[in-house]
């Protein structure tokens, strides 16, 4: 009887060890792929100037790329976390400034730089504190021609 009890104890220990190993190793389970946990920022999207009669920027598109993964020590996917596309008032159709990479500054502004040859433009966008739900965009234009006067604009945009 003592020998039978000893055999049952050994069998129980072996079963317990096998189950423990299965739990640790994950036998019978498949690893699930990791998914990004980035929330969509409120600035992302297509915006139209709140003033339909503006002579300034008419539209702006802000595109966010979630980079919450690191690959070889670099954010992934590579490139800028933000992309900005501005449309200025032109006739008969608006002028597309093109899409450029951008970044969020510590102030919370999304900053983009355009070098258009004849001018350098510094674009800052942030959700408006004065007009909830609207995007505030400040742009400084520095002309390369010293005879042209540099200027700044402030515009508010509504989600399109």
C-alpha cells in the first residue's frame, strides 16, 4: 500500500509539473499580434476656413501616423508623426501647397515648414481655446525678395 501511495504521489507531481510547464510555455495557445493603442488626435482630419470669404488659407488637412512601436531604436513606421497639406486662396482653383512632414511641439502646436522658393512659410496648428471644436492656424510668411513685406495670418477652421 505504501508503494502504491508513493507511485500516486510521484504521478501527481509529474502531472502537476506538466500542467505548470504548459501554462508557462503556453502549449495550445497562439500569440496574438500586438496592435497600436494610439488614439486619434482631435486635430486629425480635413478642415475648411470658418470664413468662406477668406483671402488666406482655404483648407488644411492634418494626418497623424501612429508611431508607438520601436524598430532598431527608431519610431515605426518611419517618417514624420504628422503630415500637413495647406490650400491657399487662388483663382480659379485653390493653390495646393503640397503635403509636408510635421511634428507636435512641446507647446502642443503641430508645426510644418514650407520652402516654396519665393517664400518660407511656418505653419502652426492647434485646437482653438477661443472657439471650441475649431482649429486655429497661425502662419508666418518670410519672402526671399527683400522688397516684399513679410506677413503673418491667423485663421480658424471648421471640420469638413
